[in-house]
């Protein structure tokens, strides 16, 4: 038995209309890698915010190393040895690694000394970093290293990690796991939040499962299958997505030899992109974050304009058209950044439904909005995709990340498009919600739509895609049948090994 580092006793936190955590109690052992699992809205975020000092519990207490622990703010938590790596990185692109690390420290040493410490610590833990490199030039995996090393310099006793592998290749995941196991062997406890259940089974010593704000169980995840863990999270039997039989139709979307400069100074320009998408086809495009995925979606959605004839929708040039004109013609999209890009944070779900559906759903005419029809459409999305919210009047920013993801993806699917382009469709959502979204995309393809899925979740791509390509440094590999590809081969292609014989040799 491990000595407990942190003990939670009866933690309760309520917000208007919802109890986020209800009498939650469990222990995290010293040197233990402890998973925190639950579907979207189960209370995971609120719980870790209480541990990290971002939220004050209404009832209950925390005991850290035998002493009462009640951080009033994150700096209190850090002083007590609690560090956190958030799902969304808090880094400044125009500053170098050392400067970004210094910003996250209470009393940073001189930059020259800090740079030496960054080199030493990053190499010790297998996460090598150059302190002088601009963060804007780093890959997503390297940016995560910056966040982790910044925490390690604080000599944490408890490291909280929220969805840490969502932007990593399989090879980078292996490196991260070696680092976490080394930290665990040295006595650092890790609270690990992830929806990737096979990773939980491979890495974690123990798992606590939340459902509806309650603790449902604490178990050894290695003794459960991924499906058993998922069913504990959602309280029901899960079934794999069904792939409806569908013949491939005519080409509905084509891009030919397109090169396009990124509108982001730290972005990745597209280089000689060519592919076709047929009716009824699901094309999966993999890539580590920062390799041109955002630019590809912006180009396809119309937010970045392209030479007219190089982008065709149902045979007609659309490269010069903006998003609304493309939506009207049947091409819809959902970007990765859900809050601020896919949805307006301070607008209601009803208003957010209107933003992308007004043309295809006829929700506005001659300058007048049919608010009753718009509200009905928003309610339709909420019900079909099980969006956990008190109602359509709720602001987008009030939803959990996973529930907002369900809403914005559901909104586009419900438009019954000819072509849908989605970037990270199940990012940050639980197993049941991910299954719902994937099934809806497959059903859409079954009706004859062309579906293009950009994702860093390789299991997801292998589950839904008919054909596959990898994006690396703005270049797209040749499109290949997805059947028969392995996760290892795809990971190598994401890293730039676009020729399959190269990938086979490297994985042999």
C-alpha cells in the first residue's frame, strides 16, 4: 500500500442549477499515477480546480501530506507542491522557451541560470528543450514539454495533467509515458485526466471514476477493459459505431496543386496540396498539431481564399468564395477551436445555432430572424447529441468543453450538407459522446455526403475512415486506403515518412 499524498473527503461544489461535485472522496498515493475518469460534465474539471486553488469547495476538506490543504489561489497550491499542465497551453508564441518558463514561476532566477536549469531538467527527464527557441517555432509536442518542464522546475509532489496526449504522435506519447514513470519512481504523484482509455490501462496504477458529480468507483484500470471503464463512466452498455454500406459516388470536393501562405506568422503554409473526396467517402487526415491542419480547414471553409479553380465543390470552382457562400452550396465545417471560432462565447446556444444555420435552415428572411425556428433547431441539436445544458438560452462559454464540442459538431451535421470538414471532432469528449459523433459522421456519409475528418486521434481515424492521408509541415501525403494501416505506420507518416515503404522499413 502506498502512503496517501492527498486525501479528498466529501468535496462538494454546486453552481446555480447543477451540483458539479457531490460528496467526492478518494486518495492519491505517494508516487502513484492515478487516473480521473468521467464523461463530459461528470465533475472532473471542477474537482481538479479545487485541488489547484481555482475554485473553493462548498463542503468537504483536503489533506495534503497529513496537513489540511485549502489553497485560495493557484500560487498557494504551487507553494504546497501541486502543479498542473492544462489541456490548453498558456504560452506566448513571440517569447522564447526560457522567458515563457520564467513567467510561470513565482521567483524566477536570472534567465541565463534558468536556461541552464531548463536544459538540465529537460534532458534528465527525456524531454530535451532549447531554452533560446521561440515558442511559436515549436511543434505541439515541444510546447507541451515547455509546460511540463515549467512544472518540474517547481519540484512538484503532485502533478495534475489534463488530456496530455491529445496533441502527440504515438512516438511522443511513448516519450511522455517514460517521463511520467520516472517521476512516479522518484515519488511524484500524478493525477492523470484522459478520455483515451487504453492509455489509462497502460499507464495508471489506479482510477477513480466520476458520474454526474458522484464518485462511482475506484479500481485498478489494468484489471478492466477499455469498454468496461467506458461503461462505468456512462452507466450504460456501449456499442461500436456501425458502418452503413454505401457505394462511393462522384467527386464532391477536389483540391489540385494548391499552395497557400498561412495568415498566422507562426502558422504553417500549405504546399502543393492535392486530393479528391467522393460522395459517401470518409477521408481521414492525420497530423501533429501545427503542421497545417488549421490552414487546411480555413482554406476549405473559405476563411482563407484560394485560386478559384484549384478548389472545386461538385465540379464548380469555389476557391474565391467565402464561408457563407460555400455553406449555401453545401460545404460546412467545424474548426478545432470551439470557443471563439466555432462558437461565440457570449452568445446563447440559440444565437450560435443561427450563426451557421441561417442560410441552409432558412432561419432568416429579408432581415428578420425566425427566433422560434432557431430555438427549435438549437433544441434539436441538444437532444440528438445529448448536450448537457439547462436550455438553449445558456451562453456557449457556460458549457463544459466536451458539451460545447457536441453542440458545434452536431450543429454542422444537422445542416445535412453535401460535404463536411471537421478538425478534431471528438477532442475532449467522453467515450459515449465520441461514439455518437463518429456514428453521426458515418451516417452522414451513408446518406451520400463527403466527410473529411482531420484528427490527431489515430484510433478515431482507423475507426471511421475509408481513405487516409497525413499532413506534415504543410504537405499532404498521397491518399491511401485506410484498411490495413497500423497506428505505428500512421505515426511515422505524421512525422514525415510519407512513402509507405519508408514507413514499413522504419516500423520493421
